[in-house]
C-alpha cells in the first residue's frame, strides 16, 4: 500500500507545458538571484532562505494544480509562491518592506500569502503549515468544492509530531491533501541522516497513506507524479505523500556563506553541474528536438528582463507611513 509506482502509465507532457515549466523554473532562479543581490547590497532588511536548486519541485507540482487549489509553504517559500502564480513585483516589494508588498511590507520573506492564487502562506515555523493544509483539505471536502491542498515542507519537519497527527486524521477522513516532503539533505547545518531514523516512506506508510519517492531535479518526473496523485485526491482517494529528493545550492539562508564545515564544496559542485533541474529539462528538450537552444536562451532573457523590471518597481515603491504602525495588529 505504501509505495506506489505507476510511472509506466504516465502520459507524455505537452510541449507547451514543458516550455511553461522551463520558464517558471528560470523565474524562480532569477528571482532568487536578485534577492541575493538585494541582500548583499544591503537594500533588503532581514534574511531570506533561497530555493535555488529546488525549482523543479515547486514547478512540477504547481503545474498539476488549478489556480484555486490550495498550497501551504515554508520559510523557503518564494519558489512555491511564484510557481502558484505569485507576482514577482509584489513579492520584491514585500521583501523590501514596501507598502505595495503582499503584506503591505509588514511580513517579509517568511510571511507571504496570496489568497488570489490559493497560496495560504509561507510559514516560519518548521511544520507550521501542516495543520493549515490539512484543514483546507477538510473544508474542501465538507464544502464539496473538489479543491485539493498541497502541503510543502522540508525533511526537517519529519521531526515534528504535528505532521503525524494530521496524517492520521487525513487518512481516516480521506482528505484531499498531498504532503510534499522536499528533502534537500540538510536541516539547517545538519545532514538529515543525523536527525531522521529509518526509512522516510515508512512514516506515511504507518498511517496507510500512499507514498512515493521521486527525483526532485527532474521536473517531468515530479509533474507526472503530482498529476497522478492530484487526480486521485480529486476522486476522493486522498491523502498521499510525495518525497522529492533535491538539493539547495546556496546556504540555509543568504547569510550562510561559508558552508564547508557542514558540507563539501565538491558535493555542491556535483549537484550543480550534473543535476541542475533547468539544465536537465533544457538538455532533454534540445535532444528531443522539442526546442532549439536559441528559443530557450530567449526564454531566459525574457525572464531576466521581467525580474529586473519587478525589482525596479519594488525599489521605487513607497514605504508604509508611520500612521500604519498599529494597523493589522490583533493582539
Ligand atoms: C519549530 C521550529 N524549530 C526550529 C526552527 C529553526 N529552523 C528554521 S529552518 C530549520 C531547518 C529546516 O530544515 P528543513 O525542514 O529540512 O527545511 P530546509 O531549510 O532544508 O528547506 C530550523 C531548525 C523553526 N523555524 N521552527
């Protein structure tokens, strides 16, 4: 029951969808590089946790969703937000503390939510959104809306008891929630093997939750698995658990620059040169003659221009007035 592999029944992905996913991965990559640039130039207050290297997970999954399906996200949430349809300009504005930002500049990187695209929000608490996603799935089931909820979390959240409470209920009530574990190998500065006993997939299996592991650097594999599970959820056969094996290229956060005391440079280099999700898809498209290199270069150039424009918008945007300090305070 626990590990299901139906890859042989997966249908091929249409070329326009592959190209959209290619574009979306570049959008996340270049957005994040710009965030790092704004941080290093001291234009952005606070920190951010970059998603660079993990783009195929957010994009492959969100491309399998409808715009009113729900997602919940993490402290490393920019990629999820963009993949679900978030606006780069409003995200940059939020990161810079500007009034035009998603939370009027009061939330910053780890609190961006976008109800218009079904994004119920980033969450600074590890495993903090597992109850929110499961509750959203419960509401969808009660209302008969057919919406599904995707709960993104890092493998660090496997150490939080709340995940097991919600998986238990989700299974008992067959809720339409997909638990997506992004295993990028490190919980902050500790390899996950030092914190996580046993087989990860045995954990959902203990609750009878169907689970599968997928190459998180291969957007086609992620998308096909997500499409299959989202289909099951919509039919009332939830929940499910998808383990995406991936890697973050940069530090735990933008300030984590010297990383050799916890992971070797060669390891980073290997993932970047051999398993880069954008290159993996780009090479596959070119080799299969589904796209020419010039066409892919053009996509990157268009995204780069759009990201530059979005950042400019945010840099020029006004800060909230002092009179707004006490607005939106509830306790
Ligand atoms: C409940 C809780 N404990 C500790 C922290 C501090 N913290 C922030 S991120 C993190 C590690 C998260 O690792 P993982 O879930 O694997 O996500 P990743 O950063 O690898 O994407 C920790 C311990 C926190 N934010 N919340």
